[in-house]
């Protein structure tokens, strides 16, 4: 009998086990990984919870066009056509391999990231101080990873990996950039969370669409701070609604920087569908919002 709690707490052990299971067909794989990560059963025959239904969507709600939407480079054309180019972060270039990057042509401050995954972001405050060897190892290893293998999130399966350089942008010289992430159901944003303190110990704070704080914990702890309502909150809601039309569930990530809204990304499976909401009533409530 596996000690699920021990596996869940030990990240290295968890990843090794998941890697061993990657050749298993998707449905039993999702059930096993969910059990390993949470100690709970995933119900795919009669899905009820938010996690149940997200994983059901992986199996039964396939849209090939979502591949472009999760590609951080490919989605730019879609956003240009839907919202306009002003909602996109300026970029300096796109490369298939780290060795192809001409750092002499780039500014001192910039952001490097992969287009196909989560967590590959490197914020560079001064390019003259970076260790190019270490950074090359980091990005080349990321380019070889396919997120589909671990989460079976089908939109990522056929994204061609690359590295993109974006303009470094923050609200001011001291504050971290804040993410505003809207949970949308068939074109209706219902709740959202704000990610803060990303450079140190990230925190998630959830709010309803009137910007009332919600007592929800998911993936990260709440900040305990009084977070001000963003100036462009109402416009953000409209953008999230527009981008999520006819989608059973999608998370729309946006930013507000110096009075302007910028598009972040489409996320079709929050936390890969493996992180339940607490307290349980919210896991059940979000489940009712996904209409299968």
C-alpha cells in the first residue's frame, strides 16, 4: 500500500513516480496521479467537483484550436485579432535554442520564458550578471519537456517549444507585477484570484466579481494583506468574458500596469486539475459552474 501523504509531501518522489506512470493510458493515469497528489479518488464517471470536471474535460472536450491559445507566441495573433495589439507585452525576439539568442541586441532588463510551459520565467534585472551556462542548461532542459506528459493537458501536446524575450515591465521600480486570474465558465467570470509576492513566496487571494475577498485556499496560502481593487477591474471582467466565450471553463490571466491592461495567458486546467479548493464547499461550487 502506497503512503500517499508521504509521496504528496516529497516533490522529488512524486515526480519520479509520475514519470514512471507516463506510459499508462490517460484515464487510469489521471486517476492514479490524482490519488498520489491528493490521497482522494477522482470521479470521471459521474464528475461532481471542480477537479473531477476539469479532468473529465481533458478526456471529452477536445478542441484542437486550444493549442494556439496556450502557446505564448502563437496566442499573440489571436489576441491581436480579438482585443488588439495594445494588450500584448512587447517582445524582442523568439528563438528555438538558447545559443541562438544575441544578448548584445537585448536591453539590460528583460524577461525570458518558454512559450509552452509554466514556471520557466526568468526575470533579468541586469543581463551582464547572468550565468549564461546555467541559464542555457535551464532553458534547454525546459525546451525538452512537454507538459502534456505529466498533466495530460491535450492543448500542450503539439506546441512547438521556443524561448521568447519580453520587455521588462512592473507597476513601479519596487512592486512585483500582480497577476489577475479570472475563472470563467461559458463566457462568465465568476471568481478570480490575485497572485502576489511572486519573487519570494507567492500568495493567492480570491475575490468575487464585486471584489469581496473570499476565504479560499488553493495551491498557495492567502497573503493576509488588504489588496486594493485594480483600477481597471471592470474592464478586466469584460475582457475575460469576451475571451472565454463558448468555453466550458478557462482561466484568463491579465495584468494591469500603469493604467493599461495586458493579456497574460489562457489556462484551461487550473493547477492541472490536481489541486482541490479549500474549504470543500468551494470545490463543489466551482464544480456546479462547469456544465458538461
